[in-house]
C-alpha cells in the first residue's frame, strides 16, 4: 500500500484527483497539500473525501499539511499547484511563474526521498516536467508529466465516434507538446486492429478539424466551466494506478528523451512510455512518417525554447 501526496489540493484538478486517488485499492494514504492560508479549505476537503470513502466503503487515511515534511516521504508526489490559465492565455504564458512554484515545492526532493516518483500536472506540463527533473535531483525515470495522455484520450473519443465503435477498439496517440504543436500519429492509429486509413469512412474523417478540437478543448472548458477538472483528475488516477500497481502499460506521457526517438535529447515531451513501479521503464521508440517526424521536431523546438526560458527564470530567483 502506498502514500500519494497532492500538492495544490484545494484547486479544481487537485481536489478532484485527491478524491479519486483515495478510492484506489493500491493507495492507503492521500496527503492534501496547500499553502498555509488555505488550511481551512484543506480541512473541509479532507472531511468531504472521508465522507465519499465512507459511501464507497473504502478505508484510507486522509491527511493534510502545508510543510515539506508532510509530502516529501510520499511514494508518488502529484504536482497540481500553479497559476491556472485564463481565457485567451496559452499554456506557455504560465511558464515563468509556475516554474518558480515547481522549484519551491520540489527542489532537492531526491536528497530526502530518492525513491519518490513525481507526476507533474501543472502547465506548461512539458516545460515544468523538465524543471521538476532538474530541481528535484531525481533520476529521469522518476519524473513524469501528464503530457499528452489526456489529449490522446480526447482524440481517441473523436475517432471512435466517427467510426461508431467502442473506444477500446481505437488505438492512437498524440505526441509532442501538450499545446499548440501537438502531433497526431495517424500512421500507427488503428480501429479494431485495422489501420485507420483503410477503414471505410476514413476519407470523411477530418484530421485537422479533430486535432483542432483536441487543442481547443481545454480553452473551451475554461471559457464555459472555468477550467478542466474531471478529465485531468481521471488521467492522473490512470497514471498513478499504472505506476503503483506496476502495470507496465504503454501510455503517452511527458518524459525525458535521451536519444530514444530520432536522436532527440535533453527535453521532456509527450511520447509513448512503458510505466511501472519505477516510473518510466522504457521510452517506446515509435516509428513516424516523415511528415510526423518533422512536426514532432517542430514541437520539440518550441518546448526546448520555452524550457530554456524557464530554467533561466528560476536561476535568477
């Protein structure tokens, strides 16, 4: 049984994720972390989650805290704290401020808990996964970003709807930045084991429109609901369960590349990775068509530039 700490637990994503994580059979303690001024909210959230556990007849310990000692010993540290996007903002607009928040909470984690796994959710997630890797001192396999996991699920739903099949019959991935330069991997997408481009009705599927819908999903939710909440929370739960139960599933997450895909190095970006109890067990060297690789390299360039700016910003603070 394992302890999971959620930093930024009073936020939309953090609170929802904490409630769902507490229901996992592999989790026996969830620690809710927030700033000292939010301690009353933490108490209320704790009570609410305990009520949900009672209704589900699930036994788990829910603790609260505001200090490093409260979360640094967790098996998985889920980082959701940060300034959320506002209408009209891109995820990259949040880079400098949220990089400072990552540094505040995660700097030197490896010195106190070298076995910790950090899951970064805060945007821009690819950039901040890299920041978390560098400031925490943890090895590259133990720092993971939510990345394009949710984007891939959104794309999967659109394909399933178009071909009128169950989601489980669709295998697809979106790689690259969790943002405007994300890349759909059509060349390895299949429906019921059949390459999607051979499916009847493929010619009527507008890939560009589908990708645009995936890209804009978060912004539309911000404009109408105030911000993404349930989707990211379930995606977090998927990843934490996969890690703690050592499921060794291949999921698309933000992970550190060291030459595994086309020789690309020193960047955290959305790629297929095999996940288990030690975090990233393997970067799956996905084969891409030439146009997909060009698009992926463009995405890498964007993320690397934003990452450079973030690292410069935190070095000045």
